[in-house]
C-alpha cells in the first residue's frame, strides 16, 4: 500500500538529520503517483505491476560540500536511491 511504502522509507531514514528533506517518488507501471491523493494506486495495481520507489535528498542537506576545494562541487545535486519490484 502507499502507506506501507511511506512508513518503510520513513523508518529506514529514522535518525538521519535530513529525513524531513527527502523527496519520495513512487512510480506504478511507468506512471508517477502522488501517495495519499485519490485511491491507493499501489494496493489497486494488478499482480505483476512494476513498482519503483526512489528517495532523493539534496547533497546540501545530506553532507557538507568538502570536495569543492579539489574541484568536485556537489552543491545542488541530488543523492538518489531507487528500489524496483513487482507487486505480488
């Protein structure tokens, strides 16, 4: 369900100072959804649907920009991780 995805992400980020700054992107069968708007699209998706969950956070929130002094500027970039699965 949408609620279980959001809860799982938030539990995984417990203790991180940038938890409140995360962006959650959920895609069901290639269509981006907005959790908690309208019917639960994850719960209503047919078995075998591809569900992708991405968590994004700006690098400025996650870590200091210490590499800029050697020419690697991470300011304004996103750190992203994505999990893709099929609905059972």
